C-alpha cells in the first residue's frame, strides 16, 4: 500500500485540478477525471498556466531527488515532465491501476457515496480511496465501500499547490496503515499535516464557516457594507482576505453545503445558513468561479449592491 506511484483524481474543478497539479509535479502519474469535458479543458489550461507561473517566479525547480516548491533557480523541464505525467479522462475504468484516488467532486453526501461505491468496484484491492470533502462524514462515505479501513479524508486547502496545510480525517474504521501512507503522501507534497476526528466540518471548517456565515448575517441585517465587513476583518484581525471575499474564493455553493452539514451534523441552530447566502446560491451567484458572488468580478470597479 505504501508505494504510491499512480494517482487518480476525480473532479477537475478548483480543488481537483490543483491536487492533480501537485501530484504530477511531485512525480506521480496522474489520471484526472471529470464528467464534464469543459471542466477538463479548463483544468488543463489552468494547470499549465499555474506551472508556468510557478516556474517563471522561480518557485518550481528540481532539487536533489525531490521536486520542491519555493527554491531559487528555474528548471523549466520540470513543468514539461509534470504535464507529461498528467492525463485527463471521463472514463472511471482508467483509474483502475491507481494506488490512491482522491475525490474532489461536488460537496454532496449522496453523490460522493455513489462515486465511492463505483471506485470500490473498479480500483485494485490495495488502493486507498481519499476524499477532499470539506465537511462530510468520512465514516458515512466509507460505508458505501467494502474497504472502510482504506477510506480517509485528505482535505487540501485552496489553492492546493500553494497552501501548506492538509487536514487528514480518520473515519471510524480507517486503519493506521492508511493514515500513515496518506500522511507520508501529504508530506511528500511538502504539506504540514493536522489530524481530525470525523465530526462535521473537522477542524478548519468547523471554525471558519460559522465566521463566514456570520459575515453574511452582518451584511443581511445591515450592520455594514460588504467592503467594511471585509476591511474590518482584514485590518482588525490580520486576516489576508475578508470573510466575504474568502467566501467568493471558496465558492458560495461550497460554503452553503458546509453550513448545511454543520447544521445537520451538530444539531445546533447557531449553524443555520444565513438566508442571504442561500439566496445568492439560488441566484447562481456562487463566487469567483462564475464571475459573480458577493462581489462582481466582471466589473470589479462597480461592485453589485446586495
Ligand atoms: P468545483 O465546483 O470547482 O469542482 C467540482 C468538479 O467536480 C466539477 O468540475 C464537476 O464537473 C465535477 N463533478 C461533479 N460530480 C462528479 C462526478 N460524479 N464524477 C466526476 N466529476 C464530477 O468544486 P471544488 O471547489 O473543487 O470542490 C470540490 C470538493 O473539494 C468539494 O467536496 C469541496 O467541499 C472540497 N473543497 C473545496 C474547497 C474550496 O475552497 N473550494 C477547499 C477544500 C475542499
């Protein structure tokens, strides 16, 4: 189980494309799968641009036996090698030889369970099946498979090639071996690992999402403008992004799904999603990825009124 050479990544959106990039840059053969061919072509373009950007800034180079980010000389062949190791597909069977599969599809328990059930049937028995879920129970996802000891949460932060943290989540039956192999893989990618038990939202989103939801309530109840809410949290608490900007960056649909998981899983009214967040998602204003969320990215100089 420990010798990870081939990886499957399911879902080629913001997170899946970044995870695939990270794995290819660190020497793994990667199959990136999406049901939407347009998402695959967007992912290929964004991975290629991102690798070239990292190379041109001198952040991506070959250091001894490892590929390492954040060193000082350029080695453009690294980018070409990484891109060669990355293949796209819409056919799940292509993932059958993977040593590990990381799922980064829509944040829905039913959809994830269906996928894990299919992955369980087509991947080799030794493969680890990991989920990048932000909040959904790993134990319940694992219940859709016949190998719950090999199912684990591997929660990357956005964007995966840059952010230094991976939150590893152990389901009720995750084995020590699965945990150790997953931790070693995250460390091979240059990440710092934290370990969470399997409770809704884990560590990071248990704390972050209620803050973002509260920022929506502050906007909804007219406490302040979106700009003042964001400036308040940036300059007042030294956060690099304000909570509303960050919500747009994450995706309001993802934020809403996570709040719903927290509300259902922890059973406390304080986690009820803000009506304004729900309304924005209903209106298709899901953030940067669609060009409009709390802010309008098509016309940055003229923000849309809430
Ligand atoms: P996204 O909406 O950018 O991408 C999801 C992709 O999955 C889409 O391209 C879609 O076509 C594809 N997809 C949906 N169902 C599929 C299926 N059954 N089979 C194959 N492909 C399928 O979403 P994003 O932001 O990349 O999030 C993905 C996962 O990562 C979610 O579970 C989310 O909670 C988690 N996550 C998101 C973060 C963020 O900041 N956006 C941060 C950390 C985790």
